[in-house]
C-alpha cells in the first residue's frame, strides 16, 4: 500500500466522522428560541413535549429548540447551563429555581420583566390572582421582578398511616408540636434483638430538605432575613441543629444519614415511619403502586413557618429574542400548562403547580396524598429558602459542617460557629 | 523506557536515509499529534493561562489578570492540605492494593484450573471494571448502609459491631478505597497475569532442578522478570489515582465534611459550583506539577530495580 | 504457563483457592444484588437478610425503563461513538506508537513526554477551554465533539509503543534490506504481529468510552443524541427519587452489551498483553 493511499483512507475516515457528526443547519426562517430545563425524571418528558408542541401550534413563527438536562441535583443542572453560558451558547430562556434567582440577577444575566408584566397586566391579572403573593415576592430582587412562578415545593412530613396504626397513634393534626413529633418518632422506633428495624424518622445532610425547616420552626433562619449575613450565631439555630443531631444520637429515632441511603425506599419497605420532603417522593411511590403514606405540615416549635422554594423561567439578558421569549414565559403560566404539573398516578410528577386553583383542585385530589391541602395551605405562613447570590458557596460550606455534625464528629455549637465565620466571609461580612 | 532505543550501531545511516526516516517519523505521529495540539495542548495551555486570571464562568467578559493570587489563595486555604492529604492517602493505599492484590490474584490464576473455572474467575474479577461508577455507587451505597446494609448484616452474624461505613470520616475513606479497588482490580490482575505468563517455563524448570524453594523462586525469578510490569502499572496507577473523582463523588459526595474530598473534587467544586474557573485551573496546575514530579522520581529510581531483558 | 505445581494439593494451592473464592464472592455479589433488585420490588430489595434471589421475576422495572427512555437509541448512539473512537484510536495510536518506537527524528522523546503529560492533567480543568473550542468549531451538540478528541490517546500510544519495542530488530533489518520503507514495515510486519495487543487496547478503550459520563453531559444537548450513561443519570432522578429497581434494571441493560464484547474478546486480552511483554 502506497503512502498516499494510507493518507487518503485516513482523510476519508475523518471526513466520514465529520459528516456524520456535524448537524444539519437548516434554513432559519423562523425566530429561534433556545430553552434549557432540568429533566427531573424520564416520566416528565412527555408533559414537556406536549407543552412545547402546543406552544408551537399557537406560535408558528417561533422555532423552539429545547434541551433537557438530566441531573440528580439542581447544582449539576446549573453546571451544564454555566458551561453553556461560558461557551457563548447561553439559551434565551431557562428553568431556574429560587437558589439561582439572585445568582443570575446580581450578575445581570437575567432580564427584569417588570416592563413586560406592566404592558400585559390585563392578560396576566387572572394569573396573578391565582398565585400566592409569597411565591411572587420571592422572585423580586431589589424590587425588580425576574420570573413568574411556575412550580414550587415546600417541606412537609410524610408518615405511614399503617405504621402509626400499629403503634396505636392517631394521624398527626396540623397544629402538632415538635414534642408531639418527638413522641411519635419514639413510639414509631422499633428495636428487635438489639437492632433497630424501624426508625421513627429519617433525614439527610441537606440544606433545603433537612436543616432549614427546623430552623424556621424554631423561629430563626440560617442567614439573616435579608440574606446578607450569617445567622448561625443565634442560639436558636444551634438549638435547631442540636435537635436533629439528638434525633440520631440521643433519642436514636433516626439513622445516621449516608449519601447513598435511599430514604424513600426505606420508607416503602417499612424501615422508616416518617420523613420530610416536598412533593417529589410521589415519583418514587406511585410507580411502585405504594400508597401507604400521607402528609402533614411541619410540626410547630416556637412558630409554624413553612419553607418553600419556587421556580420559573427567566429571560436571559443575552437573549436576542425577547418578544419570543416573553411569549414562552407567559405561555408557561397558562392553566393548561400548569395543569400538567399535577401529574397522574401512572406518570407522577414531583412539583406543585403555582396556581392555587390547580394545587387545591380536583385533579390534585385524585392523586395521593390525601392531605394534599397541606401543600398549598401552608403558604399563608411560609418563608422562602434563604438563597443569596452566593448560594452555592453558602450551601457547600453549610453542608460540610452539617455533615460532620450529623456524623457526630463535631458538636452543633462548634459546627455552627465555624460555618458562621466562613459564610460571613463569603457574604463579605 | 528510553533505555531500549535500539539503533544498530554497526550501520551508520546516510544523511538522506536519516532525513527520510525523520520525515516518515513525523508523518506517523502526525494525526495523533495534530489532534493533541488542537484538543489537548491548546486547552492545557489555556488552563495554565487561566490560572493567573480571575475568570467567572458565568461572566467571562469580566475576567482579569491577577497574577499568582489564585495560587496564594489556594496555599492559604486550610482545606488545601486536607484534600491533598486525602488524595495522597487514596493513592498510596490504592496503588499498594492494586499491585499486591492484583499480583496475588494473577499468581493464583496462573495455576491451571479447569477452563470453565479459569474462565469464570476471569469474568468475575473483570466484571466490576465493566460497569459504570454511578451504578457501582448505588449498589455499594446499599451494601454499606449502617443499619440496613448487607455488609453490616453479615458482619453482625459474625459478631462484629455495626461499622459506619459511609457516615464516619475515617470509615468513609476506607469505603471509597474498597469500592475503587473493587472496580479496577480486574485491570491490574489481568496485566499481571499476562506478565507472569510471559516468564518462560524453562526458567522455573531449571530452578526446580537446582532445588530452589518457593520463596526463592518468587524473589529471584518471578519478581525481577515482572518488574517492568510492576513499574508500568505503578506509573499508570499513580497517575490515575491522583485524579480520583468519580468514586468519591458518587459514593459520598466528598463527605462527611471533607473526609473523602479529593483534589479533583475540590477543583470541580470551585470551577463548577462556584464558577471560579481561574482558581480551579490554578489548583489543577498544582496537581499536574506534583504528578509530573512524582513520575519523574519514579522513573529515576526505576533504574535500580526494574530489569529489562 | 508455569505449571510445575499445577495439580498438587499443597497448602499454597488451598490458600490460593480460598482467596480466589472469597474474592469472587466479593466481586460478584454486588452484581447478583443488582440483577436481583432489577426483578424485584423495591421493598424486597431493601429487606434484611438481603434477598439474593427475587421472589418473582417482575419485568415491570424493565418495562418502565423502556417506556420512558429511548434506551435502544441511546445504545446505538453509544455504540456509534464508542465504536468510531475505538477504531480511530487503533489506527492513529498504532501509527504514532510505531513512530515513537522505531523511527528516529529530532525531538522524538520530547514529543513523547509531552504527549504522556496529557494524562496528568484532570479533565475537569480542560473541559471548559475544550468546550469553548468545540463551540468555535460549531461542533457543540454533535457526536463529533466527543469522537474527535477521543481519537487521541496518550495511554494507547504508550501501551502500543511498549509492544512495538519488543519486536525483534532482525525482522525490520531483513525487510529494510529488501528495500521496504517505514510504511511497508509498519503495515506488513508490525500490524500483523500486533493483533492481540490491538485487541487489548480496543477492549479497554471501548469500555472506557462506553461508560464515559462527563463529556457527553457537557457536550450534548439534544435529547436524541444522548448516550447510555446519561440515561442512567436520568433514571436516578431528582434528589435520588429514582426507583432503585428501575435504576438497576437500566444498569443491567446497559451492562449487557459491554459484557458481550468482553466475553467475545476476552481471550484476546490475555494473549494480547502476553505478547506485549511489557518489558520496556
């Protein structure tokens, strides 16, 4: 074989690869809209696709290009979007939750929508009436509105009615206290032959899911209410964290959290009687046809304040197509779209629609949990999860110390004190 | 490895032959090196340059030169020592285990068994290597559960107390090593097996005739002839283990605290969670330099104990 | 193979048998659990004592995976990407290995060391510059963005160079005397002798890229372009809400093609590495 023949073959292969790989660039007659969102589970995709195709039908001049991102946490999803932005491929619209709102706003990556809302106020009035004010307010940064609430989640306590019955307990009432909770947890912990085969409660090393709800219940917060400084020197915070640590090591009603321990699976197998979560466990329970669960609002301590996080769709400042983007954003607030969030028993979804009418309506009632009112009902006394622009760093610092505390390798007081210093440094205090 | 630049000393090549050979040489390495220059060297240089910049992933237009600030920030971060110590711990334990267990398994495999047994042994040791780390992490997270996990269950039957595999700072490190070794041992065993099979049987036969005992056979024949393999695998093992990321990330997310956080996890955290790519690149550079230095040291000392035939 | 002690049942043999046996259990047990869980309900999966054989072989989890994820499409994508990379590496790495092993040219060893150093910098550090590069080349969101950089492998070159260094000089000499140039020597002598080594590299490369997660996560966007590891992440779901049985079903399906490749080609691995010699 001659030299040049080898080269030709090499080039041929290369060309083949490139030909196969390079995408077709079709003629772009329409306005192109790029949308990126977090695909929270495979079951969620058909709903999104229906939304997109309905949108395309109503807006034939807009070509909607969507990118579903698979990730197990919000953080990984944002990694992908950040890379897109860094690489110059920022989308027009993306799905962003509370944790990222200030991040984008402060870097001027998202565009305030007050002008657009004002312009279309008549059209949107019906929507604004149907959404709790606290959800909308959490999207205001320095008085400017950046997103319209789409879906949200809060933290409630899940319990297994069958296990409660076995322990001779009545289902908890909405005004149950932290001491009631502790008694329930103790009664629901079963020890056999020196091994705990059933735990009253289970938690994880989490910011939104584990530490904040107890702090709110104790009438305090991880950061000061304006999110500009750490609040970890408040003894009430230490008290709340101490309580969680005690659940594990003093009262022994809760297993030590491990990264891979699947609380939902343990709940289904009857090894855990109660745990805290939003609406997402439905995505685990319903496909397994597991319905032995109900929910109640978080127990009352010094107060009874629910924690929530809400998400929506900001228009990125780099977008060259604001009008098409705004059309999509408005479209995502419509009843038909939000109705899909309710999901079904066969294809359950894990978020709560932002519209009160849907979150408390008949469709919601068709699916467990029976006490679904506890989701929206809690909004009358609710606070947003603290999420300053430096959320990622704050969460990361807190989780490091919280993890050590819940592993019993550091006291709650020491962990809070150390985290307090580091977080304040991040926040510039 | 350069010791075997075998050029026939008797034949001195003419200039034009040398030229032709040089041309051919360049041509052969051309596709790989071209790809290397575009896809690897370019980004490597970019990363090196980035390390002297403050580069926010979300607002790249605001990047600016800050000299060695990233480096000084890193060296003054108390977490820096922790992640490096973790990584060193992982490397030393893992490479040690890879070499020792890999060799033991290979030696055991080197005795003939029935082909079916041989085959199933090979498969079982290579099987973990075949799966993805994510799946391995899910499986082992269950197995390592403190209260509801299988391992503690069986240990309990043997009378051993529950071990907090994933929830204690000390045991979490051990768990990461166990899972990573479990996953990769097949590769090392097979490499060693091949190396062993390369040793001619006649050597052993001759030794037997001379009445050499088992240990002497091992130390005088097996080990020296296996030394190139050991060396190769040590280098590969070091380079890979220093960059450990997937296993601790999937299994423990670096926790509890920073107990299982490796240097690359730290880099990932700063680059992709905090969007501080300049800083991440700087830390990456420190890792790069350390790996290079250690590799060079290993090459240097290899002359003392590695025997090429 | 040194078989002197082959069949005698002495203490060394017994110990080694016991060790291997124990090792096999440790190696295999997690997989048994994986397959078993994929067929059972989640509740069974987490029961103690651990259930190694499911009570019934439900196919529900598998059905769910297929229903909600285009797994066959993703397997095809993975196969395409991984296959092209593997073939490409075999060609380019062997050529480069030959150049570094047998041809003399100025700066050769420096180039080789430089290539080797690429193994020492973590992907996480270079991924963003690579991403920007891909974008400039208009290759973002294409399979080519994964394939092209995958064709370069310092490990592959290192590995094959080891083998080429052991091929006797005499073979080359006689060919050279017959008037063969480097290309002829490469294609007529080196490649045919390297079948086993190339198979070994092919398998290792295939495995590595089949399971790769990070680059596809960053470089692919379109739902239809994704690969098998991304499907696994999808199954894990939000906050790990993913059903363990479903995840295991997906994992079992994902592992089957790789297992097939391994079973078919595994005998080449040992043969291949044997002849590689690794003698430096």
